[in-house]
C-alpha cells in the first residue's frame, strides 16, 4: 500500500491557533504543529504506543494500514474530503494528536456543513486536549462548517466513537479502545453527547431465540421463495455491488449514514479479501430479490496484538503460530430492506448469523455497532441471548455555544 503525507494546504492554521492560545504556548512549552514532515508523521503514528503502556487491552493497528488511511493522495476517502493532521508537543516530546476532517460526501448527502475530528490520542492533560480540539475547531470554522462532531476515524464507514463503558472488555476488530480519561477530556473541552453506539456479544452455545422468533423464521426458511447464499470471494467486486445496494437501501435514513463511493468500495474489497471467511458473509433472497445482507469477519485482534503494528517476516511466522487464537467473529453489517422487515427477515438473518459461528468453528459473535435508540434490533439481539458489553459515544459541539 502507498504511504504518504496528507497534503496540508492550510498555512493559516498555526496563525489561527496562535490567536487562540496567545502567550500560553510559550509559557507552557506546548505547541500544536501541522504534520508536514516525515518525522512528524512517524511521531503521530507512534504516539499510541506511549499512551497505552498501562492499558493491556488496547490492540495496536497495523502501522502501514493507518498510514494508508491517512494518506490524502492515496486513500479514496480523501478524494471527496479535506483533512489536517495536528501533533501536540511539549518540550519537543509528542503528547497528543488529532485529525480535522471535512467530508463533502456526507455534507452533500445530508445538506449540512459538518466538520469532524478523529484519530484523537492524548496524554492525561486537559491543556493538551483543549489545545488540540481548539486548533481543529478553528480550522473547521475557517472552512465554513457549523457543526463539529467526533470522533470519526474518518467517517461512520470506518472506526467511530469513543469508548465510555466496557473498559474491562477487549475491543472487537475495527472497534476503538481508549483510556477512561478521554471522556472527561472531551467533556471539559465543551463537547456533549450526541449519540451512543452499542455492541453486543453472543456465544455459540448461548443462542436461545424465543419460540415466536423461531416460528416466524422457520416459516420463511421453509418457503421456497427464500434463499440464503454466501459470498463468492472469486467475484468479490460484483458481490460488493450487491452489498452496497443493500447497504444504501437499509441505512440511507439512519443517523450518521454516508454512502460509500465506488473507489472506496473497491478499497473495502481489497481489505476484505485479506481476512474474509466466506461462510460469514451472506445474502438473503426473497423471490429472487436480495433483501438482506450480513457481513461478518473473523475477529483477528488477537493476532494484531501479537503483530504489534507491523507484519514483516516475523509477523508472518506469528500469524502461522497463533492463528488458532482467532475464535470469534465481528459483525460489521446486518441489514434488511425496510419493506421486508415486518415479514420477519430480521429473524432469518440473525438466526443464520449465529448458525454461521458453528459452521466456521467460532465461539462468539460481537455484533455492532448499533444505535442506542434502535430498539427493534437491540431488543431482538437481547431476546436471542446477546448481551450489551460496550458503549461508544459520538460527541458534538454546536458552534453557537461559543458566542
């Protein structure tokens, strides 16, 4: 994958920041700099390894994947988005980082002017956090945004949210983990809750659907018009177009939804093929029409912990030696077209998701995230034996609050 810097085309950022902090930067030794040099990018990427020394549940990302995601010239997300990377230093030592984001695809779809922050990491120091948030806020305001939301890394199609409950639980694949003090840093920097996201866990042997759920599901499964098929990874590009059509149809009116462009979809396909188990991705058809989709992947976080940010030759050996530690599944998508929900297809899709665990020899399914106010799916998952284990928060600041 290509590695590069985000192009910074905002020379006014240091000026805006200086205007906000005044002499505080000099007196405290704290500086906020845009990431323009390779050394600064390295410090930006490496900072979490310092922050999480005392947090053994944290799972290091692969550095090359993070670099690619932050590469505005190479990653397709940035073709319709603008961004800035900022690094906080005190006495020359990195102490915090953040990314400012303006996603034009989201803004055009929702007819809004939203700026976002993401990829936030910070030592336990309110001054550092407030300086980072304020610098991005000035950058976002300068671009004419009226809403400020985060964390998005960099949108709801990727990692999203700040962990606020479940700190004693290991994160699932592509789910964030952060120290508990991050919540206070965000709140004391003026952010308030906008929406909470939930994740649930269900174990293969703990699946106990109510009798009425089983009855409705069995009726549909025994109907010849119902068909379930798994993905064909040899035709992954074609299959992903079906996934996208269902994704758009199922989620278009959900909070935070943003459509994925074709170049982003191709990127997802390349990444999916690296870890996919075909038994875990399936479509449900009714009378020849695809009406539901489930996308699940092996929870490879145990391997990522052992890789500690890089693969290399030693990493390949670790994958071979420890691949048996992957015993769970992360549910990324579970969607049913609106007109088919009341027919009972959510029961069919959820039932088959749990059965896929046994077929693949997996022990658990972490399903999420779901919106906290999605009572229908949250209730169904719990009725079938799933338990809520983590809560993530999206914060928001209305710029009118400043004046």
